[in-house]
């Protein structure tokens, strides 16, 4: 599962969606892998406005990466190729291959196995 | 244990388990996106973020690499095949309990999926769940757009030959070829003319455009705003 995915998903339990504690989900016991992907600076520039920066900082910290800047790179900073490369590496090339994603509201954990997160709910949570 | 009553257990047995079994062969026969799907996906702004619910083998993830799609499928075997399509992402999820965030996405597609839900209420719920994830329109921004396809009852020129007035709820055979051919049956609800638009309306959507393409009904919709109610 690419790190960027965690920026767009939350708990599958309906009642959790309105709780701020359900986003972002928290990675636990994460095993990471880098998978190379062509660097497209335009793609990163275009996608960045859709990224919830505070959530990405939390996710990045929990995965043990160096802290991201306090605020989202904008304008001039988007011409800095190294900044875009670093984001490309974090968002698209970093995969969580095994581990869990846990909801901060209900405590339910979703398993990640062989790179795929499984959001199917057990019957008592549907 | 078998279930004859429409609902979750029935779909588990007559849809989900079948796709798990036929994933490889099914995928090998599904490689070309349909024209309306292609048009919808190529017209998106670069950097748009969307979802593909019931992505199957991910054939629609190949259309546009300038947008980002969080795809999902109920079948882990199919989701695993879809995973290869860059730069997108695939998860396993149920259409009625999607993990995608509320009102966050620029677009959504769900192609040949809602016809696998076995009650009218569950079909409307499925559309409502997809609708929940896309951006609400306002005077400042356009609402997110969703494209939905469902198999049509009116397909008298197809190999199956069904038409208006025929039974809409059916078990449709899938023959898995190979050394030992095996037949599986999947449940389908065939949509009558106007039914998809009605479901979208009941799910809180406003239909922007709709039509018929090769044995399927399709519609493009956006969440209703205060102006529409």
C-alpha cells in the first residue's frame, strides 16, 4: 500500500467517519519497501493541493521518517526539484507491505498483507 | 450453508465467492475500457483524485496516468491484479462500507458493479455510499462527478437476448476455461430503462447525463445541492 493512500482513507465504520480521531488511520508494525516509479514532477505539483498536509506529517512521523516541514510546500517551493523528488519518494514509492492500520476512534485494526490493505468489516461492525 | 434470501449472505455466495474463483480467467477477458468510461476519465483535470469502486482487474486504471485513483474491490484476488497499475492504489473494501473519506474526491467510477447487489435498498445504498465520497458542489466549486454503469435488461441483440418485460434478477453462468472447464453462476440484477437514474435520485444524486452503450445503462451524476432539493 502506497503511503499516499493513507491520506484518502479512513475507518470503514460509518459512525467513525464524522469523528476527527478516525483520520488519519495509524500505521502499526509497518514493514516498508521502496518500489521505484518514474518521477513525474507535474503529477506531484498537481496532486499536492489535494493532500491533507497535517495528516501526511502524522503518517510520516509514525512510519519513522524525518519530520516534514510545518506547512505544505507552495509556489516557489514547488520549483525545487529536490522537494518534489522527496515527496514522490514518500507518497508513491514508499509501500507498506505488512502491518496494520488502526482507527483512533473505534480501535479497529485493518490488516495489510502483501501490500494490500483489507477494509472488509467483521459482521459486528457493519 | 446456502442462502436463498436476497441480501448480504446471498451476495457472498453468489457474487463474491464466484469472483474469487474466476479472478484469473475473468481478468484475462477484460482488457479494454468502454468508450464512455474512457471519455469520462480522459476529460479529468490533471491531479484530480478519485475512486474506482469494484475495480476488478483494474482495466480502467490504465486510461489516465495524470490523475490519482484509490481503487477498491471486494475480491482480494482481483484487487491484487489491479495493484500493478501505476500510479494508482488498490484496497479491498465493500461497496456498502467504503473506507474513502467523505466529500473528498473529484470523481468516482463504478463500472458494472451495482447490478450485483440483490435488493432495491442495497442498490440505492451502494450509489449513496459512492456519492458520499465525492465533493459537494457549491457556488465556489463544481461538485464531484460519478459515472455508474449497470447491465441492461433491454439487450435483445446480445447473445443473451433479454428484453423489456423479462425477469430482472438472474443467475448468469460463467464458464472458466482450462483443462477442466467449470461453470460458475453469478447473481445479476438487470436494470430496466430509467431505473439507474431513479436509484441515483433516491441516493441523493442529480443525473447530469445518461445513456445506453452496448447492453448497459450508464449515468453521470453529482450530489444534489440545496438548489436541487
